[in-house]
């Protein structure tokens, strides 16, 4: 039997007891897509470099989306997540032959807390939960060096969008002792800000002329318990939005962005990227490659032709319709309503006002 307080569990296989070990966070091997994004510091549509194939062993109930109740929504999510990219040899060779930056090993006390006091054994949208957390951590370490990468290692510890909570509320004080004040500020705010971005109203406020220029910070409600929390200064908010952009990067489809125009994470990434660029607040090294491989036409030497599209064109052509955005916003509102979480937020006035 697992020790009291540990998150390792046991299952029976015939007469044998098989122990399910907690996830490991050091030594995670990133897949081709994550390695490519980490190496290049950007996102792109890999159409022509990979094809989507179905994973016959995919099980939605083993993922963070197991809490979704609607049969129609479950079928839609499963139809998307069971598809995986199968890469052409050139891309695999290019990515696997390069040494990815080595991130610092995690603090052992923090790893023990995540393994023993929390439950990260669920699968994520692409691989294990640990894969997702480690990618975000490594990307922030390499491409957002001014800020602590541990925020993104822990970004979902107090809740994910589907109302799954790896850390219980009673463990928050212990978590807080393992982090700096600034790290905890961003960790506790992360699930709330993500919901605000996907719900849409906050994103629309950011897109308005001036954005946060007259704001002193952001007040919102913590997802796990609806407690009022804040990012107290404009600087805190901009830093946090860069963390959010890196996180959204890991949710982007590998290819066929035009086909995936209804993807709420792709839409949020493009809109947030545009906001940060417009207000000169893109502090992390996150770029968008606007070249897409066109399969319909090839040059005489049988090489793909590259077509270039501007950021404005990407926003115009790839963003979901108002109806699709509304449906996505309603889904976020439903998840929050189910747990008594308020999506109300307030932009604080600037101290100068």
C-alpha cells in the first residue's frame, strides 16, 4: 500500500500488486515538435513536413479532459487529441541532431512536493502532464531568462481549464513556502488569467487602444477557491502575459492552421502575440514563422514553394468566427460556473491617476 500522504497508487494485476510511480520531472524526453519549438524559439505551421495519424490507444479518460461531461464535447475533444503528427525524415534528423539547451535541475524539495503531495499522473493534450510542464519550464529557461522558469513548471498546479486540480487547497501554504513571493504571485494567478484570456472579454480589453497603459494591475478570482487575488502592477501583468504566451505555444496545432481556425488556443496565441507586439511588451523570445508549405505547387526541382503571410493576414484569415469564439467563451464560463469560480476581473487604476 502506498504510504500515507503519498500520491503513488497501487493497482492489482492478477495476484500481483503493481505500484504506479509518481511522474518524473527531470529527464523528460521532449517530442519532435517540442524540440523544434525550443530550438527555434517560435511557432510555425508544419504543413508539408508532417501528416496526422490516429493514435489507436488514446483514451480521453486518462487525460486532463476526463471531467468533460457532454458526450458531444467529449467526442469533439477526442477526435482532435487522438491525432498525432508523423514527421518526415528531414525534420526528425534536423531536430534530433541538435543539442537542446540544458535547463537547471529542479529543486528536490519542490519535486518531492509535486510527486508526493500533488497528482500529476494524468496525461496532457500531448503526452504526459510532466512532458508539458517540462517543456514550458525549459522554454522559459532558454527564451525568457529575465524571469523564473519555475512559474511555468508549476503553472497548472492550482487548476487546469477542465477543473482538474493537481494540488488541493490545503497544500497551498506548503507550496508557498517553496517559492519566492514573485513566483507564487504568478503561479496562483495563472489558471485565472488563462480562463480570462480564453473567455474573451479580457483579451478584448487588451486589444483596445491603450491596452494596459492606464492600468495599475489586475484583480481577479483564484480558480481553486474563488479567493480574490491580484497582479498588483502593470509590470506584473505584462510579465505574466509573456508566461501565458509561452504556455499557449505548447497547445498550437502542429500543422494545418487554416483547417484548425476554430482552435481557441491558436486564436488566443495569435491575439496575445499581436497585443504584446503592438505594445512593445514581447519580453520572451517567442516568434511566429509566417511561411507555410504549399503542397499544391512545387518547383521544377521538386521542392516545396513557400508562401509568406503577414501577422495581419494571419489574424484575418485564421481566427475563428464570432460564433466560434462565443462557443469557446461559453465553455470556459461553464467550467467556472460548475465550481463557483467568478470570471469577473478589474483593471486597477494607474497609481498616477
